[in-house]
C-alpha cells in the first residue's frame, strides 16, 4: 500500500482540482472552507443515520480534501509555501507539551432522564 504525506496529498488534490476544472483562483478560497464544513456535516449525518464506518470516514476524507484544497490554493494565489507535514508535527508537539485536558475548563456532563 502506498503511503501518502499531507504534502503529497495536498499536491494530489491540486492535480485533481486542475484535471476536473474545479474553482481554482483566489475568489474560490471562501467556498473551499465552506465545503469543508458541508462535508463535516455529511459525516455527522452519516453517523447519526447509523451508516457504515467506511462511509462516515469517506466523508471525513472529503473534509481533508477541502482543507488541503484551501491550503494549496493559498500557496498558488498568495505566493507562499505551506509545509503541512511540518505544521502538523509542530502542532502535535505543542499540544503534547500542554497540561492535561488543556482548553477544557468545564466538564460536559450527560444529563439523565
Ligand atoms: Mg461528501
């Protein structure tokens, strides 16, 4: 099985966008983020309806596609380079160095009855 880094995935998404004629200029940035939310909603809906895990996960991959689409389009239109693998690892390290349950000040309790 071929493995794929975030950066490779970002390049593959760019290839797909160009091959399929999807919106690919600066004005499309907002809609890429919007579609990421829509795909996340599709994942939540699939979960709610008891769909197969493979279907739920495929919707989540759609979210990642749009996120990488957005980042790739930022690179293309803003003349900048974004190393997604590096960002992920930096963020992971940052979170690992935070205290237990950081950012969670209140317990979310399940109400009974
Ligand atoms: Mg979808």
